């Protein structure tokens, strides 16, 4: 199964997790980058009000890719806006989408719903790998936390 890990990260924790995941899976990695980053208040505001954050040009074609593992931080209860823009713009038809959140320990229910809405109507099979609480964790701890989602992904392959 050809897997691509796609991530957005503002402060680096999601990047660390995504890199560890990709290494374990032997997967290609693509980074979502915001056209313009903003400060803490701006991020929260944009997230709450669903204000679109444009992303930099990236390869949005997943022809030949069976599965995307999307790693995204949660901002104010919702997936970080650049990850939402990615889901709107990417050619996802026919892929399996596995989503992993990086969080400060808050609720993920609204983020799960937001992702479901974003891919509704597309031919995408979405699953959720849970959340990694990144607060006060160093790089080694974050990398270790990636083991559980990798296990879940391997289980999916066996199904
Ligand atoms: C603006 C903003 C809002 C956040 N809101 C939440 C939240 O609602 N719930 C939560 O669990 N974590 C929240 N966090 C924490 C991030 O999801 C967490 O620190 C994540 O690991 C950041 O990823 P990054 O280091 O890749 O940018 C928020 C962080 C920021 C910057």
C-alpha cells in the first residue's frame, strides 16, 4: 500500500510526529505550508470563524497513492486552517485518508466532524487515528508517541 504522510505544523510538534510516522511506514512526506502564518490570536480567530488560510503551492495530486496520513494540529477545537484548505484543494478521489491530530489535550470531537464535512461528497474513506498530546513533550517523546498510530495503520492494512 503506497502511503503519503501529509502534515501542517506551525511550531514543529506535528512535524516531528509526521516525520517519525513516515520513517516507520517508509512513506513519502509532503508539507502543507501557509501562504502567511499568523500569531496565536490570529490562528484562534481564523479557526473559530472558519476563515480560509491559503496554502503555498504543493503537490496536490495523489494519483497512485493508496493512503494519505494527514497530521494536523488542533486550533481552538478545530483542525488548523491550512490543513482544512489542503482537504478542499487536494485531489483525493479514491484515497484512504487516516487523520492524526496533535493537541494540547483538548477535545477532538469537533475536529473529527470538521474533517468529515470537508471530505463529504468526495470518494474518500476517512478513519481517525486519535490524538497525540504534545504539551511538554520533547522530540524523543513525540517520536515514541508515533508508535501507536503506526500500529493502528498496520492493523488497517491487515483488514
Ligand atoms: C492558536 C492555537 C489554538 C490551540 N487550540 C487548541 C485546542 O483547542 N485544543 C487543544 O487540545 N490544543 C490546542 N492547541 C495546541 C496545539 O494543537 C498543539 O500544541 C499542537 O501540537 C501544535 O502543533 P505544532 O507544534 O505542529 O504547530 C492550540 C494551539 C494554538 C497555537
